[in-house]
C-alpha cells in the first residue's frame, strides 16, 4: 500500500512535534519557514532544488 502525503503536511507535523516535544519556540518555526520562502525566490533556488533532488535520489537509491 502506498500513501502519498504532501510535503507541507509532513513538515507541519515535524514542526508541531518540535514545538510540542522539543521545546522549540513557535516564533523560531515561523522565522525558519519565512526564511525558506524568501530563499526560494533568490538566485540560490536552482542550486537548492538540484541539491534536494540529488539527495532524494541518493536516499531512494535511484541514479539517472
């Protein structure tokens, strides 16, 4: 059985767990999320996407 979850949902669960169980402050989670959105609109976005795709390929064991 395959379950598909949106990445935003998974990251939301991780953020909720960090706030609830690790004592991370909510404002830190908000700042990190906003920084991620800002970073995605800079010149670094293609490099981040390429690195993320390469990392996923390594974890999945699939190489082109």
